[in-house]
């Protein structure tokens, strides 16, 4: 009798999996337009196509290079003027999107209205972008999220950079270190400040709590937004000074 039930169960499973009705059940509303899309992806193909993908960017800092003569060709590795004249301490950066609508709105919704469900599908697209854009990419030893000061963390309830790092840690199977870098000083909001103002604002704000796990390691620093490189430069330099081989 058990064998008969097993056969029936297997047959029923195949019937369900191959039925049009089950295909409908596997769909869910797109987070951006509410049209039906793959439940796992959570963003439909049309909305993915319309996202502000970062196509022309610096080979080192990955900030957009706005030159009309540049072709969208990832084999061409151009560095921006700032990276040539003032090289950052980090080796490279990967930025899949420009900070434009609707990405800027999504990130603000994550941070300020607790809509954290946007994080996972955006992380999936980050990994897709990384695989296509960086054929020479190899995995770091650790992921470290840019930390929030404890007062802001308590007020917000979570660190958006840590949310991203946790998703990437799970999908890439890379350890996330949360006790190495911390923010010791509550700084002013970075929005609206230029590069020099941001560097001054961040000076002495970040510190290394424990450097034992950094020596000779390749670290990936995770943040939600990079506009002027200031936070990335300060944190990367701290990690390198504490013994990291590469950031």
C-alpha cells in the first residue's frame, strides 16, 4: 500500500508541476509595477530593463563616467580623472545602478520607511551585474558592512548596508564580519556635502575594533550608496592600515 501511495504521490507531483495552474501560482506581483513576475525574482523583466543600470563607469571607483564617446563595452577599462589624480585606497568598486529614479526612491524606502523587502531582489541583480561586468572578479575573504553609529542604529532599528551584506553573504557563501569596523562618532548626514566636507565630517568617525582577522585578507566593503567615495576611502584606508591586503 505504501508503494502504491508513493507512486500516486509522484504522479500527482508531476501533474501539478506541469500544469498551467501551477505556473500561475509560481508568479507574484512585481514590486515595482504589480504585473505578474517570477516569484523568486520579484521584479518583472520590463522593470529590470528600465532600471538605471550603470553602463559607463570608472574601472576603479565604478562611479559613472559621463562621456558620450564611451561605448558600452566592459572590455574597455577607463579610469576617471579623480582616480588617476588621486587614487583611492580601495582596488575597485562594483556599482550596478546609477543613483537615479527609481533606485534612489527604493533605497530611501528601505532606510526610512522600513521597506526591507526590496533588498533581496536588488542583491540578486547586483550579483547578475557582477558576473557580467567583471570576468576577472574573485571572491573576497570577508564582507564588512559600513557601520552605523549606535544611536542611529537604535533609532532606525537596522543597518541597510548590513542587510545588503547579509544577503550577499548568504548567496556568495562568504563570511560577514560585524565586529571589526565600527562607528565611534556620530557624524552629520552626508547628503548635500561635497567630497572635502564629507571627508572632514567622517574624520575619526570610524575605528577598528579587532584587527586579528584582517591580516593578509581581501575584504569587500559593502554600502548602499556611493556618491563621492568619501566613506569608502576612509573605511578602506582604516582596513588597510589594520592589516588587510586588499579592499
